[in-house]
C-alpha cells in the first residue's frame, strides 16, 4: 500500500513537472509576443477576457498568466481594469487542464506517449525546433502521468478499502457543513501544493475510485479555485499598490463565485451532472463520467462567474482600491518594476529588468540635472545640501546596478532562449555603464566643489565652453533614454559623442593657450579642464550604454585615455 501511495505522489509530481515544462516552452516560443498580445488586445473588458483565455490556454497555467498580468500592472503597462478582465479570462482558460485530465481518466492514453517522446527528443536536437521539442516533452510527461494516475487509482482499489470508505461516508454529502469543510480543505491543500492541477488530479482519483461523492469532489474543486489565487498574491506582496490590487481582484473574483454558487450549490451541481448524463444520487456510477462531471462543473463555474462579474469590473476595481488604499511613497530606495516574487516566468522577467534599466537611465538624466544646477551655486552651504543629493543619487546608482544585476543573474540560471540570453548580456553591460555614469557625475560635483573651495572664477570663454559641453551631454542623455526604449537613433548618439570628443580637444588646446598667455592661472586652468575631461568621459559611458543595446563590444574608454 505504501508503494502505491508513493506511486500516486510520483504521478502527481510528474504531472506538475510536465505542465511546468509545457508552460515554459510555450512562453519561450511566444517570447515578447505574450506581452504584446496582453497589451494590444485589452482595449475593453470583453477583449480582455478573450485575451486572458487565449494566453492561459497557450501557456497552460492560470498562475503564470495571472503573475504575468500582475507584473504588467506593476510595470504600468496594463491598467487595473484591464488586468481584472484578463484574470477573468485566465480563469476560463485554465478549465482546459481539467478536460485534458478527464480524457486521461477516460481512456488509455499511454499509447500516445511513446511516439510523442520520440518526436520530442528528435526536435530537441535541432536548434530551431528545440522549444517545440520541449513542449512535446512536457506534454508526453503530462499524458504519461495521467495514464499512471488512472492505473494507480485502480490499483489502490479504494472502493474496497473499508476504512477509507467509512471515513468519507461519515460526512453527510447533503449537509452544507460538509461542503464548507471540503471547500476549506481544498483551498488549504492547493495553497500548500501551489498547484490547482495537482489537487484536481487527486480529486479525480478519489471520485473515480468511488470513495468520494460527487458533491464532496466538487466542494474540493471550489476550494481549489480559491487556493490557486495565492500564487499571484504572493508574487505581488512586494509589488506596487496597483499590482497588489490586481492580485487581490483575482481572490475577490473567485471568492464571490464560491459564495453565490454555495447559495445554489445542489441545483448547480445537479445541472452539471445532467449535462454529462450522471445521476449524482446513484449508488453505482460510471467512473469515467465522474471525471467529466468535475471538468464540466469547473467550466460552468468559471464561465458563469465571469458572465456575472464582467459587467461589474468598475465596481470590482473600486472595491480592491478601497481594500488596498494608496500609500504615500517613501523616500527609501526601492526598485520600481523588479519585485521579489514576481520572477515567475523568466522570459517575462527580462521585460521587468528592461523597464528597470530604462528607469535607471532616467534617474541618471535627473542626476545630470542636479549636477548642472550645482554648477550655478556659489553659496557653500547651499552647495553642500545639493551635493548631498548628488551623492545619494550616486549611492542609488550603485544599488540599482547591484540589485538589477543580481536579478538578471537569477533569471539567467533558468533555461532561456538564445535571444533572451543576449538581452541579459546586453542589460548587464548597460547597467554597468549606467553605474559608471553615476560615478562620473559625482566626480563632476567634486571638481565643482574644488572650484568653489579654491574660489576659481571662469571667464566668459570658459563659461561658454562648459555650457556647450553640458548642452551636448544633455542631448546625449536624452537620446540614450530613447534608444533604451527602442525609440531613439544610435547614429544620433554616435554623432553627439563625436561632437563631445571634438569639443573636448578644442577646449583643451584653447585652455593650454590661455594659460600660456596668462589669461588665467594654471590652477584655474586645471580645474576647468578637469571639468571638461570628466564631461567627455561621461559622454563615453553614455555611448557605451547605447551600443550595449545591440550588444556591440567596442571599448570607447580607449579614447578617454588618450
């Protein structure tokens, strides 16, 4: 008996692994397409539901779809109302898994497994087809696990196990208290297993074995619908307010559905049974049909619940906003788009990191603005206050590089597509160069501090040179941000970098002549050229960020050493 129990647990583990491999393979094949689909097809609540259905059916995981949706809300790509409609659709799409399992319990699908394994292994050997091979490999594991579950369920012969039969018979299926108890058990077990599919498989084994009544089985299914919402809520714990609201909406949606179905529980279940042609009160049941009853109820529950609530998306949005009020943003540093727990799907996580890299570049542009403002200040006390802000910005750049880099390293541990690996290398280089920009800008503030301490005064020619250098640098920063967003022109950055280099050379030669001719002291000339040279070095880091976008490896630091 113990061996049979381990076989059951092994089958469930294999089932979960197969679904995971299928889901990840489909996401790799789709790549950024999933993001574009979610963004483009959610113009209204109805297309949002359809989109959620299609994406969930594609990736074979409502949890993955929901976490993706929460991630996009966190990245401000989807509004809360759009996310709610997508989550509703995902709840319908996930019912396909129950139908696949029902088929596995209805007929012997083992004969399909071996040719699928054979084809999958062949495709995995081909570089261009390996993700399709991975998908078929996961599908084969899924079908194999379902076949083994069916066989193991029969081997357990629970219907003839008096202790098990008496235990479940001690619960009155006609009592709402029993239904509530099994509902809670289903929710708790799903929270622990983090897989509604695993609990659905166990429920089907118990029902088709004849030890669990159809009412008790359906109560477990209802609990699974609540328990499965935990994944997205855990993922959103450290996310922004809107993302946590989207995850909560998933929970509210399913809890509302469970409440109204409980009010009409027995008529609703009887209706699902009648669709399949099963008498819920019959002592002898067709085991194969019982699994289809569970799948039918699961579909009817989610479709009905969506049909009711789709008209109340604005009200549902207001409710979750009331339950999770907007908090005042604190000044403590934190990443905006990357949050612990959201890295559920590696391919989507790359997009999160990309958004964070774009934000990093924006913060460096803000830091340049602080440095330009600092240059105008003549009062020592006022200068020190603003320089402290520059120093904090530089510290923030160090932390951003560290945290984004750590996150990308974690994502890189997953099995990724070649394109995704290239993007990771590109972003790692970009954040390193952005951190160098932060260091360079802080060095500029220290040169300005030296200028103030030495009471060095620049003449009009020098002021014009500094102004022109800062102007070119600002344009380079602006175009760098656009390039990272996929909107700028790399040729513009190259042109500006060339202008900065040429201006550096021109001002260096003019500075040497002016010092030689005594127009200002050597000390003033040194501070002046240090400022110009650091600006030019900052420009080199900017062009490095731009070039990292397409993975170009030229080292532009060589020129700075000349």
